[in-house]
């Protein structure tokens, strides 16, 4: 790797860090993506891992949770390959947190256990506190509240070595855990929520907030601590019947959510607060409306854990209104079993994690030797959004296919595929929906190629299929089946009003073709087809 590329990667990482500190998340992500590509091109897995870690942080903050999950997973693998346990532990912390939000609870616990094990020998109290904090959150998601409290207490103990303000996040998560615990107990036992544990946990937060500058507990770049503190105060007040106090705190939560719209899951928390305030006042219809909004917002931002809590609250409110008793009783039975299964599985996850760590220690050198070249090649040849081969791998494949075709006197055929009006999808429905459209289309491509053919993402909304040993007629039939599958796909399940169609250009290789001439002819065919086919239906030309 050249020194210049190394310096360029580090410069982009520094710009990303600066943008993160300023709360400029789009800029931070752009710089991190550039750094990731620079590092991949330079064969620098450690630099790429650092860039992916920053991408995961940004995507987590703005509730692109599935994207964050992918980025954190890749960062974990690359840090492991680079022999950086601290970086791997940091990536596992984010990976665990996102898995908890997505209700991938077993993965969340296992990842947090591994993060803790990696952090313990490193002597970094902040990192160890972060790992225990992730472990506590994962255990809340699993319904193991006592072990969650223990983990969060350990997180606060470790964080205290970095200053009193550093203990605020795990203490605040203790409050959140007690909110979930009492909500679950209220749901299962049909009695008013017991806020005793929440009040005790809040006392520590109150004392800390009085002695530490508020800027240290969350600022414009990181509003979550202040918003969650107001949320915890709201719930505690509502549960002890102080409706006006609860309403004032709910208003603060809503203000934080409105001011920091990019942290979109805060809107679901604001609806949760309003649900409890209305319930405290006996306004069950308003409570039901708020919890429905809570569920809708949580699902829209992929926060499955909050959505599940919303469904539980909704069943309670409906029960209080005297509606659907039998269905609610069944929901309670399912919830009890769900919690019990998660609790029973924790010891198994712990044993599995310990075995994995032991195998990791024994096979470290062997795995590094075997995996280094394979992983570097994989990440440099794979499109991160769709997991399809990227342009680099496509070019290698076409060159090989043309060479083989020259020997066999039968070249490959290629299909160049473009998503019609893709910019409108991004503009009307968001880039997150656009990303899911591309991912779904990639899955359809995989399902409509033969073994040995190659579907790949060129760039943006352009894809290519290379049909090995196939003439134009064979390729055309496959593409017609693909277009039919695209038209029949339930695109509106991704977002209301989404419609997707594709344009396809075909070209069959000749002995004189290079990769560039073959792609150019497919491109010409695609644009010729765009100009003559009707928008609602047309055969592949």
C-alpha cells in the first residue's frame, strides 16, 4: 500500500470524526464511505474496518439499522483479520446494540459477551464500560432484567474510572431497563406498573445531572441522553399518578424528537411517553392512538424492539377498554412463553460464546493465514448494499468469459439492467426505500440466473448479468422471466406507492469484442428499448 493512499484514507477518517462531533451525519458518512473505498483499493483491511465502524455509528444514529448491522458485521470481521481486538470489540458493541433493536436477541447477547471478553484484557475502562453497557441492553431485550442490571452496574463501575459523567449512559439504561421490566410485569400480571425500581434508578441520574454539566450528558450532536432522561422522568411520574408532571416531561421528549428529527426512533419514544400520560389521565382512546403511532414509527425506522413493546402496551390498553379479551389472553400467553424461551436460552448462548472464544484462541494463526487473502478479495469484490459482485469482479468475470468464448468460438451474452425512474423512488420515498428496492432487485437477479452465470451491480441502479455459454435467444428468455418477476413483486410492501420496472439491454459477444465494446452495445440496446417500448409493458429486445 502506498503512503499516499494510507494518508488519504486517514484524512477521510479524520474528516468523518470531525463531522460526527459536529452532528453532521451525512458528511460523516460520505467521508467514511470514501475512506472505506480508498482502503479497499489500497488493500488496507484495518483502514476499511475503521471506516465501516464509522458508517455503522452514523447509520445507527439516524436509524438505518439494517445498514448499520451490515457495516458493523464487516467491521468486526476486518478488525479480527487485522488483529485489532479493540477495534473488533468496538464493532461488536455496535453490532450487539443494533441486533437488540432489530430483535436479533441471541446474536445481540453473543456479540456483547464477545465484546466484553475482548475488552477485559486491554485495560481500557471506557471500552469495557461500553461492552458491559451493550451487554445490559441485549439482556433487557431478552427479558433478563436482573442480569441486565448487573451488567449495567458493571458498566457504570468501569466508566467511573473515566470521570463521573461517563457513568450517565449505563445509569440511564438502568432506568430504561426498569421501565421495560415494569411494563412487562404489568402486561403479564394485569396490575398497575410498579415504578419503585425506576424511581431508585432515577435517583442516581438526578444526582449526576445536578453535579455534571448538562453538555456532558448530551448536546446537539447527541441528544439521546437528555431525551431519555426526560422520558424516564415522564414514565416515573405517570406511574405514580402525577399526570401534569408526566405531561411536562413528555413535552420535553417530543421537543427533543422534533429538534433532532434524524434520530427518528426518538419519535417512537415520544409517542410512548404520550401513551403513558394519557393512560395516567384515564384517556384510553388517546392512549390507544399514541401507542398506534409509536408502533408505526418504530416499524418505519426498523426499531423492532420498541415496536414489540408498543404491541404489548396496545394489548393492555385494549384490555382496559374491554376489547378482544380472548385475543389479548392469547397474546399474554405468547409473551410469557417468549420471555421464558429467551431466558432459558441465555446459558446456552454463554456456553457457545465461550467455545467460540476458545476455538478463536486455538486457531487464530491458522485462520489469519487462510482468511486474509480470501476476505480481502471478498470485500473488494462485493457490493456492500446488495452483496452482489461489484464492478471490479464483473470486469474480471467478463474478461475471463470473453477469453473462454474465444477458445470455444461461442462468447457470452450480457444483459445491462437499469431501474426505471429510480431517482423518483429516492426523491418520493427516501434513499432507505431506494436501498431496499436495490436489495430486492438483487435477490430477484440471483433467483433468475443459472449456475455459472454472474449477476453483478455496476453502479447506482445499474446491474449486469453475464450469461456464460448462452446465445442471445437464451439470454432474452431469461430476461423476460426476470422482468415478469419484477412486475409481480410486491414492491408496495417496501413502502406505499412504490412501483418498480426495469429496462434491459442485451448483447452477444463476438470474437472481436472487448469488455468495453460488449458493455457499450448492451447499453445502446437498453436505451433503444427505452425509447420504443411502452412504459407499462414491453418485451426484452
